[in-house]
C-alpha cells in the first residue's frame, strides 16, 4: 500500500473498528486519537496502532496529529444532539461542519493531501433534519477542497453488522418487551454491511481514479423499516407484537426516548427518515462494488444466542 501512515479520526467507533483491523492487517501504521485511551484496549493491541489522547477539535492538536501522515480518514459523526436549532445545533455543527473544515486546514498546513470522508446517503444542506443538513454542509466543504487535496467522499445508507446499533438494537428490544411500538415503519433503507464499507474505504486509499469523487454505498436490496424489524423478530424467534404508530405518536415516542441519558431515538432521527435512505441513481457506485446481501450476514450475529447459530457464527468468523 502506498499510504503507510494513516490518521483515522472516529476510529474507535463501529465502522472505524473494522477499518482499523483491515489497515492493521496490511501493515499500515495507524494513529487513532481518543479522549479516553483506557476504553479502547482492543484496538490498542492491534499491530501498528497508536492511540494518543487528544482533542481533535483543537486546531493545534489536530495539526500535530496530521503532520507526518500519508492520509487522513474522517469517520466522525453523531446521531443525536441535546439542542435544537436551525439549520442545525452546535453539536452537529462541531462534528459535521467545523471538524471537516479544521481537517482540511490542518492538511493544507502540513502538506498531507489524501482525505477520505464519511458523509451519509441523502445528506443535503436543505435536508429535512439537522443530521442530514449538517452532513451535507460538511460534504460540500470536503468536495470544495478537491482542487487542493485528493479527496474521496462516501455516502452509506444505514450500516449493519456485528456490533451495530441498528438490527442489534431491535433484537434486544424484541427480546425484552412483549410489544414494540414502531414509528416511521414505512421509511425505506438499503442496508449495507459494515465490512463492505470498510473495504471501500481501504481500497480507495491508493486509487487515483477515486480522487475528487463521491460514492453512494448501499446494499443490494431495499426494505422498509417495518420489514427489517419483522425480519429480526423471525431471526430471534420473538413473539413480541409490533405495533405501528401514527406520525404523531411516533414523534411523541421519539421525544421521550430523546430524554434518556443515552437516547435510542430522537425527533431529528424521524425527520431524517422522511427521506428514504435509498440510492436513486443520481449518485456514483464505487468501482467494482458488489455488496453482500443482508440475509447472508444478519443471522450470524442477530440469532447468535442460540447454540446452532453460535456455531454458525464461529464458523463464519473462521472462514469455514
């Protein structure tokens, strides 16, 4: 691999963990900044990984982290904010808009050219939610720098896989409660496997044909949210009743869940679902993109608590 030293921002998260494993396997030296080093012991043990404690929102610290790298991968993103503000709250602005601007400034100051950036499918400055608007603003900032830097942007739909907070969350809820109230069940997604997303990020690093480009990353099949929840119910053999909610009740439920210390859902999440997270043909496909069907992966971790499924999961991870 041409890029031997990579700064992975947001590397301790769900997608970042998969990307870190792949880059480590290829002998890449990784720097993964974190606020709490002791919470990331698994990644610290990966060969070639350094996890310094740092505040990446501080321009001086960020520039020091970028200096000497061959490439920067930015995965930083948040789904919830405690504030509500138009066009987006301070939390969304800091994570999705200001940070990309600071990354570009740090790269230009240090002479590092290669940037791979995580956006979101249907991100747009005039989107229906704070999340999509702020993601769209950040994407615009990155693409505007393509004359000065070698940038690639990825826009995934909802990402699933072992360790996710999507299908796994529904599996937990279906096992815990006899009734699952479900809002926005008609919202549509093209779920994409986290390993496929990680492969795209890694594969594009040295590909000059991806410079200056933005790609939609979606799975091969479209599902409604209700279809996905019912599929998880079958995998877990849950007898819980799935209760579709009207829009008003859905927003009431989201508002209550938003108040929890660790929100599972917020009204802004529902506003994001007003736009189907489905490729409409206007975006580019990543060269050679052949996504894995959800049905080939979900049973290996969603139904993994039953003896037979546990065995199948171990076989999957072992490649047998």
